[in-house]
C-alpha cells in the first residue's frame, strides 16, 4: 500500500505543479496584454444610460484577445462611478476594432474613459483588476 499511496501522492504533486503553471500563465497573459492603442471616440447619453464607443488597434505582431474596461467617471476625474467590460476576440496585428460599452447611470453627470486594457480573461473569470 505504501507504493500505491506514494504513486498517488507523486501524481497529485505533478498535477498540482502543472495546474499552478497554467494559472500563472493565464494570469500573466491577462495582466500583460499585447501592445495596443485604445481610445474612446464618443460618450453619449440616452435617457438614464451612458454609451461609450471606441476603437482598439492591435499594435503587436500577433493576433490577440483584449478586455477593455471602460470607466464612467465624474467630469475631470478618473474616479469610476460605474464601469463596463468589453471583450474583443482575435484582433489581428494592425487591425482596428470598434467597441461599445454602456451603463445605467440615472441622473449622474459622467464622462467616459478607458480604465484599463487587459488580455483574455483567465479561464473566463474576471479577477476584477
């Protein structure tokens, strides 16, 4: 039984190490996206909703997926009152992609800014950064 439990323990260690490496790679890809140029091109209100439109250009040498976090802020600040995320998949090098993000804001007077651009969500989960 010692050989069996030792083998199971060794396999569990190897599996855990492989899983850890996989998680670290996914988080690194999220935190360090491909180089890009992202701008908000318009920020409009429609009743109680604010709508941000923008473009993202992949300036890297490889096809990449991006997650753009749009902040809806008080005028003249970067203090996010609301936010919205937009995932843009498989952007080829040099390619421009448009995006749109919206949020219900009631009567708040807000502006739109790019809060962050990240890589693909690790395993589809948003770590909230």
